[in-house]
C-alpha cells in the first residue's frame, strides 16, 4: 500500500466504535450497524435491507422466523434516532422481491412512514426491488414515503446499487453483500464488512437475513486496482483489517 493510500485509509476511531475514512476526499463514517454516515451531507446510507426475505422463504416452504423486517427496521430506527439525518438513502434491494411490500405487517409499514417523516427519504432501485418500487409508486394505497431514483450524487460521491466493473471514482454501492474471513483464536471468523480503497466504497448488507460474498471472491476483489481496506463489523465496533490478513 503506497503512502498516499495509507494516509487516506488510516481509520480514526469514533466513540461508538465506528471508523472514519475518506473516499475521494469525502468523510465517510463506517457505522457498527453496517450503515454509512456522511456528516457533511447530513445523510445516512444503508444498503440491501431485503425486507420480507423471511416471508418470501416461508411462501416457498422454507420456514424462517418471520421477524427479519422488524429486526432490520429496529436497527435503522436506532441509527436515525442517534444521528438525526436530514436525508436517508437506501441503496437498493430494500425489499426482497416484487410482492414484499404487500406482505409487510401493518406496524412495519407504518413505521416506514414514521421514519421518513420530516426528512428526504430516497429509495435507489436494485435488482431485487425494482418492480416492487415501480408498483408501489403507481399505487396510491401502497405508495411508499419519499422518492425513487436510480442514483444520487453528493459532493464527490455518487450512490448507486451495483458497483460498475470499470472504476468510477467516488462510487458508493451495495449489492455484493461483502464479508471478510479471518483466523482468530484458532478458528475462522466471518463478518459482514465495508470495503474501500479511498476511491470507491462497497457497503455490507444491512438486512437481518442477508448472506454474504467473501471479499476475496473475484467479483469483489477485481473491483479494486490496489489492495483495499476492509472494515469488518464486530459486536460494538468496526475492525480495520489489512487485505493480507484475510483468508
């Protein structure tokens, strides 16, 4: 890692256990929840909530506890309560499938309205929820709060769902559900993680029932021209990991 990149990616510890790095000069706070806080823009960013994934599996006969949406919204609400963002951007795949909004419990659906009240609430289209967002936008009864867009530009950053194969400086994306694996106390530990090289940033999945793709997989690793830093989510902090420590 060269000196300039090392300076950019040297993380600063935050009181809540988060890390701060800079992406194209923009301060990015990597939160323990897996959300991203952009203080200069008053914006909270979360990717891949996959709301109603549990009910989608149940409909296919694979019984999972039906509480994933509630757990995910609990975490999102806690972030909003602590940070009081003026804007919330959800990076796509907020819903697991095209019928997910209709399967939401009434109290969960009402909570979305409450969380969005008084702030700019932005849904980015993802490959899982594009149809759901279109249907909700066309139906006055199920219409979601906020607005639906393809991507958002904030200063030197642009927020999108799926990272592009060709690097675009300032890209902040989700979609890949990155995870890091390390050896700790003679066993392998796997954690959802952020990945950044100071030019682009990939967020972990925020949803309660989301799986993950190891960052050493070519689909993730080949997005970076130089070895990136990994911010692995721990119980109460984000752990900065060197690329060479991963297994």
